[in-house]
C-alpha cells in the first residue's frame, strides 16, 4: 500500500495516471484492499504460530489487575 500511495499520490517511482491504477482503485481507496490483505496475512500467521505458554498468559492476566484492587462492583 505504501508503494501504491507513494507512486500514484506523490509521483514517486515514476508516478502514474488514473489509467495506471490497479483494478481501477484510487490511491485513497487502496487502503481498504491493503486492510483485507493484512487480515488474511494475520490469520494465516496466527494459524502457524504456536499458542503462548501458560506462564506468559498468566503474567498478562495478572498485569491487567491493578495491585490492591478489590472485587468488582456494579
């Protein structure tokens, strides 16, 4: 997305015109395409990455509770 924005919005890497846009998508709208690509990559990476150790999960949960905090109330 950064390449696309720099190329078509700021005329870097040779610039380009509207007829050169990929799939007819403007540089401003290409962020949506990049967002979906990012979600797909994140899901694939998370499937191949092992779950964190129980000890790490417990540390994270304990950090979320302020020290000296009592029971939650309504």
